[in-house]
């Protein structure tokens, strides 16, 4: 048996073990569920036994999986320690901090990150901030590949074995064609309107679908998709449907819009920082995310608002 194990397949198996769900594991790694299932199937073929039983009741480890999954977990942990130990050998970290951001992130949050890293001298050693904007799946992949030190994304799905910290939130607003008033609108009222969505890349569409699902509300999706926030807003004004958008993404902040509420509570979208606890910059990232989270909502509010 000379065929090598795929590290990617091992990580897929670890994620399924931790989430007890193929779909949740796929979302966490930013890959399609068929790709993840295929990777695990190849791993099981390589091992000669199935790791998981799949049934309508969910995913459970087989007897073979119960024995093998802890070994996989230890092997990946040892593998992840290699770059961290190498970085420690080279001495105190200085230089770049590579941060990936979703297009949905409020620009004010990026400005705070820049100020904390480059202007306030709050981190040890000379620092430069290197930003990369990309969709959520690409950012997660880059973080896993150690191409980024930290990502700032909407809080829509967990990444197993990574640290998460809520750092910001902002209200959601509804844009419509000729709203009868600018008073708040309840989430339940939107079930009667088609909603214009964007491609499921920045996190807004995932958040919107999860929001309706969490409240057992029907979501009527407009059959087309808007490519940008500006187009989303323009189509809503034309009357093609309503649009839910973070307030900071309004192309014209003074445009007619209505704050979105759920049972009298303002609905917000939450942004989080995600990083690897094994990173050589973990201590600095902890400090940086602590600075960014000052004033952010508490996890209790997140559960209620979501």
C-alpha cells in the first residue's frame, strides 16, 4: 500500500466527526458537499473500511471510525504544529499580518484594523497590514492553506478547530419600491414579497436564508440574482422585489429604506474574526481581535438577534 493519504481528505473526515454533518463540514471548508463526500469516500477506500454511517437520523462514526478518527485528529494536530514550531524557532514575529475580508464587511471595521496594526503601535515589532478581499469560500480556503493569518467574515457558519470572535455588528435594512412609510418593517411581513438575492459568495445570501429558516418563515426568492449591492438596491427600487442589505452597503445612505425588526427587536448581521490557534501570530491576533471587538455585541445578543 504505497498510495499516500490525502491531507485534505483527512481534514474532511475530521470536520464531519466534529460537526456530525456532511453539509455543515462542507460549508465550514468552503467546498461543495459532493466534493467533500468524494474526498471521504476515497479516504475510506484507502483505509478499507467506512468511517461514517449515513442515515436520515444523521451521521455517526462506525466502530472502525471510532478507532480511526482520534488517530486522524492527532495526526493533523501534529501536522499543524510544524509551521508554528518553525515560526517560533525564527524568533519573535514581525512584518506582515495578512487579513482576508469579505466584501460584506463594513469599511469602518477595516479602518479600525488598519489603525490598530499600522498606526497605534499596539502590537510588538513593526507591522504592515496586507489585505485581501474575496468571497467567503476563498477566504476560508486561504486560511486553511496558511495564506492568510486572519479572516473577517459574516458569522454564518463555523470553521472546525479555529477560533472565532464576534468583532462587529450592524443593522439590516429593507429597500423597496415606493415604501408606504419609512417605519420599521417586521421580518414576517417579508414573506409576502419576493426577495432579490446575490450569488452566495459574500455571506449575505446565506445569512438571509438562515434568518428565515431559523424563524420558520417562507422565503420567496426572486428568480434572478444581483451581482453587486448597488444593483441589488436599484432592482429593489424598480419594484422587482425587496432587498435586505446591511446599512453600510447602501449605495446612497439617504435613500428610502426601512429598518428590519423581528418581534420588535432590530435584526443585525454579525461579523467575526476567524484564525488558527496554531498560528505563530496567535498571540498578536488575540490582541488585535480584542481591539476590534471593543463595543461589539455579546454572544447572547447574537443568538437573540439571529
